[in-house]
C-alpha cells in the first residue's frame, strides 16, 4: 500500500471515528474572536489548542500530546455528529492530521493542512465568515483519547 493511500485511509478512519457534543449556542459575532463550546468527546482528556496569525490562514498550536493519531480540522458549519460519526464531512474546509508528515504535532501552519482528508491540493485562504474547528486524538483502534472544545472562529 502506498504512503498516500495509507495517509488517506488513516484520515478517513480518524474522521469516521470522530464524535462531537457541541451545542447550538455560544456562537459569537465580531471580527477575529474565538469562542469555546462543548468538548468534542466526553470522558477524554481536555486538549487546549489555540489559533493565531492571519485569520484567513491561521496557525494552530497546542501542547504536544505524543499520540500517534492527531487531527485538527476546520468546518464551515458546526461539527455535526450522530452515532459517534461526523455527519458533515463535506463542510470541512481544512484538515491536518499526523499522518500527513507536514508540520509537527503541536504546531501546524495553514499551509501544512489540506482542504480535505484525501486532497493533495494546497489549502485556500478562508473567506469572511464563521468557522468551527477542533482538535482530537485517537488510539490505534480509533477510540478518542483527547479532544478540545469546538471553537468558533470569526473571519472578518
């Protein structure tokens, strides 16, 4: 199996094994604000990521977890989950995962990610709007070990 195929397969497994418990409140208007919402996975270690730099192409950072499977993703709509699966993968506008071999766990630039889990295209800058993003880790079986809260990012 080629490296690209393994990376795409890993990303698909990670996304399919993901869960979220975000509520519909707490979205906050205004330019360049980040709003914390509910933690994605209950009963997991709470991760504390941050975004910085240009809001149209932010960088993401967090204390390195040392876990093998780490994912950071940005969605155009709130992250929707049903039966422990992300339902709105089509709303993903950017993703980075540890299998990409770009960036490093704990410090990822916008250009290190891709527009989707199996895409090889470079990411485009975010147009003005509200976006939702999160960070999570999984064990080798796809079970969540840690997760951030769903964060809201308002791009002016």
